[in-house]
C-alpha cells in the first residue's frame, strides 16, 4: 500500500503527497493547484513549499461581491 501525507496550507486541505521509491507525487484537491497536480518532488518539504508558494502567488482574482 502506498503511504500518503495530507498537504494543508493554513488549515486548508489542498492535496496529498504520495510516497514513491524516489520521492513524492503531489495529488491536488484544490483547483488552484491543478497546474502542479501529478508533479514529482524529492521531499515532502518540497511539496509543501511549492504548494504554499503557488497559493500565495495570488494568480487568481478575488471574487467581487455584486453591488446593489
């Protein structure tokens, strides 16, 4: 059975890191991280660091509230 680790950023579950023989594969559950879904990383810390950086990059616009 494959071992996996929950990846959460500031308490929000964004994916899982699946342990492979030579590193970790990231499985995204948050659409904002779809770009790195399936990517391969040498360490669990690398997965967490990249996920946090992608979320913090602010690439997605904030939803505006309708006025009225």
